C-alpha cells in the first residue's frame, strides 16, 4: 500500500488545473465524443470534429511561430470562412485575445481599432490585404498574414503525419483560465471612438449555456450560418453554441438569398438565423415560392428591429417554422432576451423575456428607481456573461454601470409578465442593418466640408435597412450650390460604406429647445 502523500499545495494546483475551463477546452471535450461527425461545412470543404480540433491547434502553433504570445491581441478581418472560425478557436487555445474587425472598415476607422487594441498580428482576407498593408506602417502590427496563407499551412500540416504529431505533442495548450480575456469586441457608442468590450472565457461559456437553453438548440438542428462572423450574433449566438452541441454547421461566405434558399432545400437545413435586413428581401424573393423549406423548423431574427408586417406574413405562410426574436448587445456576449415561437401570437412586437443566465430590471435612467409596468425606462442587466469593461477606457466603463447593474442605453417598456418591448435608444446611435453607427462620428466627417455650418445625423426609418443614416445640414452663407453627392464623396474618404449618409437634407436651421439643445427627436 502506497502511503506517500503529496503536499497540499501540489494537490491544490492539480485540482485547479483539472477544473480549468475555456472555449477551446470545451471544443476539445466535444471533439472526443463526436468522432467522425461533421462539425463544419464551408464551400466544398468538410471538417469532422477531430479534424477541426486539430486544425485549431495547428493554427495556434503557426501563430506562435510568428511570435504571438498569450495575452497578445490577434486581429482578424474577413468575410465568413472556415479559417475565420478556426482562428477564433485557435486564439482561445493559445491564450491570445481575438479581435474581430468589420471588413467594411478602411482608413482611420481601421487604424483606430488596430491602434486601440495594440494588435501585434493581423490575419486578413486576401481581398482586403492591400487595405491593411496600406496603413500598417503607422501601426504597431508586427505581422500581417493572408487568410489563404494560414489555410494552406493548416492543410499542409494535416497532410504530414510527422508534422502533425509534433504540433499535437506540445504540452502547454489550453492554459487559459476562465477569467482570462478571450475577445475584444468593438462596439460604437455615441462618440466617434469605438469601445472594445472585454469578454472572458467565463462570460462566453455562460452565454453559450443560456443561449442553448433559451433558443432550444439541439445537435440535430442542422443550422446554416450566413451572417458575418465578425458580429457577435453569428459567432456567439449560433456558431460556437452549435459546436458545443456537436451539430453540423453549414457556413456561407455571405448571406446570398438565392443560395440560402437552395441550401435549405438541398441540405435539409433545420435552423436559420438572419438579420431583418435579410429576412425582408428573402420574404419577397421569387425563389421562395419554389423551394422546399419543409426541413426548416427554427428561424431566428435579431440585431435590429424586425418589421411586424413581414414577420406575420412569414409566420402565416410557413406555420411549421418557429420564429425566435433575439435581442441583446455586444457587452452581454450578446444575447439578453428571447421571444419564443409560441409567444409571438400575443406579443408580435416584443423582444421577449430574459434568458436563463440574465437578470434584468427597467429603471429611470436618471435615478435608478424602478419604473412601473408599461412605463418607458432603461433596461439594465446583471449576468455572468457580462463583459469585464471597455479596453483602455476606465471612465467609460465606470459610466456604464449603476448600482452594480450594466446600463444598456436601451429604452424599453416591460409588462407584468417580464416581457420587454424596445421603444428607442437613449444614446444617439443609428441601427442600420443591425450595425450600430455613432451619429457624432458621421457628423464629424461632414464637418470636414468647408461649406457646412451645422449638421445633425439621425436614423430615418427605412424599409430594408431598418434605419437609414440621414444627415440634416445647414450650409454657410454663400454655399447654396453644394450638392448631396459632394457631401457623400467626402464622407467616403473616412467612413465605412454603411456609415455614409443614404439621405441628406439641407435646411435653414436645426430645431433646438429654449436652452439651445438640439432636438434630434423632432428631426426624426
């Protein structure tokens, strides 16, 4: 009988290591049980769970060879691909902090995110590599690699048994603790400077658990993911939770409606998430009437407000499809509330109730006092899936909390059963196609024109984009010949395409109250 005992400190360390958890470790656990099951399909490539798990480790190893170290920020910019998803998981495996970047960004906007995050390495789609290299000299980027290059390296190692074993035998993978940062998710507020929401492994894992329960997800759903992975909804509400369940994900590069409908029919897709800006044209697409959608039983929408008229028409035409309204924000990883299919009849415009991992309250944003049923107030949250503050922005982090609750900035009303309905945004943020645009950022760009005396930017209701970026401009005397296209051309030099004003009006004066405060609500 062995009576040798280990020191308590050694046992404590072994227990701590055994209890460690991370997004990558959870994938590793799933991969050991799924064996030959397909995890991911993209274009003509299919990944089994073991192969995907190996690809994640290979990608992590290749990034290490570039000098990326635990805690470093890894920026990734591109359209959807299997490589994009692998890189997020690889960052988790090696302890890097993943920084997804909207591929529409250019110039100063792109440079700001790279500088603010202090990203050391950037992986970019081939079609955007020239854009990134054009600003690289004025950033701290040490390495820029094309997405195709790292994909080739992954495939090369997978095809070389000796090289693969060398990578897999490294013994210091998955060392992240739950409290380590997994991702910086940049989200714009009312100022021109975006804020990096710090999401830990613990926050994301809690979020996946709540999401799976509230959206009633299963490993047999056969989901299709078409919305961009740089956005938290596609990545953290659907892609990774479905991987945690051992599902087979069909990933599309872009949300092409004809292809979506074709794949639903041919691949028997059972679950589909789209932003309302895609659901609306899909509901009017000529292929809709000719495709067999009988396999589709779950349809989720979110990231912006869905037209009730379009939603009701889809529900009437396809009664066997269950629709889920998903509402939240990046700081919450992002899902906060869900309206389930059976709840749509009584509350078609509702954003639903809090998911199982979220506690919410609705209060007067000035005092923090609870408001009554049906009275507009700010919705605030507590949750283990909450972000850990804004990267390098302690003052903004402090301002985002009230009495231990996160201030969402969303104005809602709540009924006596806990269902909320969004009324408006407290901050001057425009939601165009599910992407938030800070009005002040657009205003600053327009003020660069010498003829502009005053400008106010608001969101104008739009049939497709939900809100259209709209600029109302007062010109200086002597500049009445300035045209709207001239203003748009100026803003294109510094703003992403979705931020360029779609509608411009010239007026003699802007509405203000007696104290001189601009009345944007009156403009709307």
